[in-house]
C-alpha cells in the first residue's frame, strides 16, 4: 500500500508541476487555457475557480489514469475560434511567447528539483561519515593504495579544485559522476595523504552495483561485528554470536565489515568453501572458531554466506546547510544530475551505455515505496531525481515531447517559416514510434529487474 500511495503522490505532484508551468506562462502571455488536467481517462474530479484572470474560464480536472497530463489551450488548429477571441489563441502568439509556454513545463520540473534538493539541505539529513571501507580486491581503489579506514576530507574531478566532503553520500555521488563520465577523481585524506582514482580506465556500460565493485568503494567504514545470527546457518553452526568482533579469518587480519564480507563472499573455490579458523573478540577474550561458509548462487556466481548480518552501522553525521548555501547546492545538484542524465542518454543512443539503464513505471513505483519507507528526506531526494529526469526527458528533440516543439520553433526562427503540416505529421508519427520503443524497453527492464 505504501508503494502505491508513494507512487501516486510522486506522479501527481510532478505532473501537476509540469503542467502548471505551461499553464502559468500561457496565462501570463495572454493565451486562453480551456482545460488543465492531471491524468487521463475518466474524470474523477473537476472544478472551475470563480476568480480567474480576465478572458480565462479554465476547467481543472483530475483523471483516473495518472501517467500524464495536459493543458488544453485555445488554438485554431484544434477547432474553430471566434474572431473576437483570435488574439487569445496559442497559434496566433509571437514565436517568443510560444517558445516560453512550451519550455515552461520542463523548466518547472527542474526548478522543483532545485527546491526539493534545497529543502533536504536546509532540513538536514543523517548520512555516514566519509570514512572508507576496505576496497574490493583488484579494484581501482586498491590499486590506488587505499586500504580502508581513510577519512576523506576533500575530493574533486582531476583538474578541478577539490571541495570539502561532508558525508559518504557526497563522495559516492562524485565517484558515480567520475566513473560514468570517464574522469579520474582525486581524494585528499586526513593526515595530508592524497590518492588518485583512475576511473577513466573503467569500462562499464551500466550504472549498477558492478560499476562500484570496479571502483572498489562499496560503502563507508563499519566495524567487523557479527549482528543477528540466523538459525541453521553457517554462523550458528560455528558458534558465532551477536556482538562478536572478528579479528582475523585464517591468516588475514580483518580491519572492517566490508573486508569481512568480501572474505566470506569470495571464499568459494571450485564450487566449495574452505573451513577456516576465525579469531573473534568476545567479552574481552579472544576465541577461535572453525567457520565454513555455505555456498549460494548470486546470479551466475557462486558466493559464500554465513547466515548472519555482518558489520555494524557506520558512524553518522548530520549534514545541514544554511539558506543560501543549501539553495546553491540544490541548484548545483540539479545541474549535475541533468548533465549526467543527458550524457547517459547520449551514450545509450551511440551504444556506449546499455539500454538496461532505462527505467519505467514499475521501477519508479518500487523506488517510491522504498524511499518513502526510509523517511521524508529520502522520499524528497527521490522526487527531486524523478523531477530532473522528467524535465530532461521532455526537453529531448522528439516531436511528441516539448523538446520537439522547441525544435520546430528553432526551425521557424532560422527560416522564418513554420514546419509544414505534412512534415509535422511525419515527424509526429516518427516521434510516437521512438517513444513507444523506449517505453517498451523500459517496461522490459522493469520486469527483468523486479521479477527476473
């Protein structure tokens, strides 16, 4: 139920803001708006405000099918217009007014993202401190000399000025940008050390968990503590208890929870695990226990599992910004996400990124529910991300989208002539075909992720 409610609220808000952008600018430009609808299909609720701007008789509607919305304006191309109202029709407006009305929807979504990111910055959020866990063996981070436990004070794309890092999430976002864009990242560590992560050497077509395994930094530092022990698992059979601190596995000294998880996961040789002696600290004493992990399939890979939660929660810090700094960081994050989204779309078009990165309504609904269950701030971040995606998607030069209409207006501005009806019809059909293909791929990816 939470997933459904969170999904409907997210869609309703983002679509309403998008269409309100079109509506507000249309009214400001003197265009008569006939209907403002959030959703399609059967009308669930309709109303007409008593007080509207002169010339406006807009009907506001909520439809039963929430995947979309529209603003219907007076237009000679869609029906007869009385001579005395011709100056209120959309098609009779100057080019700059039509451009502003069409662009206002995507811009409204981007402005909403700025506001949402800023609200999170002002409210504050609990995030892990930027203390690095042990790197994945053979990863970029390990080759760069990182061993785990390092505190990152500043970081930046190679060639740019390093900026202070307040939380692990800030660092994760920087690493994501660097890995996907092919830029090296420079870390300034506590104690005056520096490390350069050559992320430009990573070849990855997907923004997934495997990408971060190649980077080698999967999470913040956590103590190597055994948590809840499941009945019947390898941990229970070996005598491990909740609260045990693992000191060593065989001859390998354990420094954090990430390293311990990797040792367990990678302990499968030729389809079997090896029994090893674990040294654990329990109630002030060191105890030795023989542990043999169980073999389970993680996709196509056989990995080790002990049937217990490994690692304690990381150390957290409250990240909060003042009014101006929070607003600025909200604008910067919106810009960065927009640029990264465009680059990923471009890479998918030319085949450098996998089409599996496309997500549809099922994945969005799933993430909506998960983010809402984590709290208000996580849900607001989710809304901001989807709002950016909606704004950027609508600016793509596809004829059925706002970006397609802006493309028509660019042609009109250059040539002095509008696109002919014949060409408009051809382009519309092509745009619909492309959009249907994208939606089909996204839906297939949704089903594969959730049920595959």
